[in-house]
């Protein structure tokens, strides 16, 4: 279908453009934007071709870049932890039916069956795409902020096009990953934007929180507005400096670094004198002598720190390289996690 081929041109070209554009974006951010979006995009492309919604030839012709992310980058000193999601909706104003055809990037991938895609593609009058970006900005100048941005990048198809669009963005916080999230900031819900006009919502990061962005897109016509399915980013656990909490698992034992809530009260205790020896005995009894490190080269980390009443029990301990040593063999350096906790 020709109409779907139009929006795919911009999706693919955005990836090509992002390789060439130089900016202070972390390697992890580049991996999120390029690898994850590419994975979802490729899956979506293959399925759209299968249902004859787009041809291979049309895919090969998609080369024009989209400058939205480049415009966003100019607003900040630095950008980190970027996640991008591209969502494609079909809309039939005559029936009021709006359906998500495809979502790629972040943790979202094409979820619809080929028959569902074909039915939506065949019945739709309009197809439009919305891009959502989530990232941390300006951490290097000690003004960290959680940023969510949205933009309607393209609309195609027969019939009357929307007059304008409304993007409702919410930056939300919680004390736990799977807890209740509250609105930290909401953009002007009455603002109407044109095609390719981005909406940006910033929230200063002043304490440790779990963050996520939620959004809803409306296509506005003179007599009615049509709301598309709400989107949400994955939670991001940040300290007050805007630094993400490390994800780590000891490669030999499989011990996973504990992830705390964001509101631990200070309750200092002094660790005992035997917790290190107790942990070494426990580790070797269950997993044998370490093959990735020597005990003299590691410190035993309290996953819940003693400052917050973390106990000496073996279930609260994990071996990490001594500060100053080079991380290797998949073992995290102790200073990485202690630095994070210093800004908890």
C-alpha cells in the first residue's frame, strides 16, 4: 500500500541520519536508539511486506532523514539514556476507528498479527506516525532533567487531513519500579501543534526517583478529535544527579545487584567484622572458588548500604572490584555503585 510506504521512508532515514550526526550522546544512548529501534523496525517492515502493505522496492527508496532528534539535541549541553519509540496509527474519520498499526523502539515491537495489520491497512483512510523520545539532559552541567518529547512526523492517505494535533505528555515518578506513578509534570493540554512540530516536556531531577513518560496523541478535525492508544516508556531509575542505577549480575554465582526503592530512610549501622569471611565461605560452598577474580582483588559490597540499615547477611552481599582497579571479566567496579549511592 502506497500510503504506508510514505511513513516508512522517514523511519528508516532517521536511523541513517543518526549515524552521521555528531553530538555528545553516550554510547549506551546510541545503542538504545539505533539497535532497539532498528530491531523493531525490521520486524515491522517484514510483516508489512508480508501483508502487502508496503513493497520491498518502497522500502529500498526510503532515504530522506528526519531532523526532529537533531533539533532536540541543540536544546541541551548533553543527552544520555535515550529511548525512542515510533508509533504508526491508522485512522478512519468516517467511523472514528483509530488503531495502532506498528510500534517500534524501546521495549515496544510490532504486536499485531498479519491479518490484523492487513485489515487495519485496508480499512484506514489515513495513516500517521508519532515519534516519542525519552532521555536525561544536562547532567554534565549539574542541571539534570528528565525530558520527554513527541512529534507527529507524517500523515498520508486519502481524504481530509487533520487540521492539527494535540500531544498530551506526562512525566511521572514513583518510589518503586512497579508502584503507583504520580504526575510530576504535564504539558499544556490545550496546545495544538502542526505536523512536524515537536512538543517537549522537561522535569528537573532533584531527588532519586523512578521516572517514566506517558503520552496520548489526538488527531484534530474541525468537528472532532480522535484519540490514539496511550503510550508509556519503560521506567528509568535515576539518582538526584540523573545517573541510572547500574544493572549487574555476578557472572559466576548469578547474584543480581539488588534494586532499592527511591525512599530509603537513613539508619546508619556499623558492619560487623566477619561479614567478608562469612560471604567468602558462602560463595565457595555454593559456587566454588571464583574463576573471574581473586578474593584479594575484590571488596564485598552491601547491596543495601549500612547507611540505610543494610545488614551483613550473605543475601545482601556481592563481590566487586576494588576501587581503582580496571573492571574486567564482567565484574563491576565497586566505585561505580558507591558513586551512585553518594547522590541517592
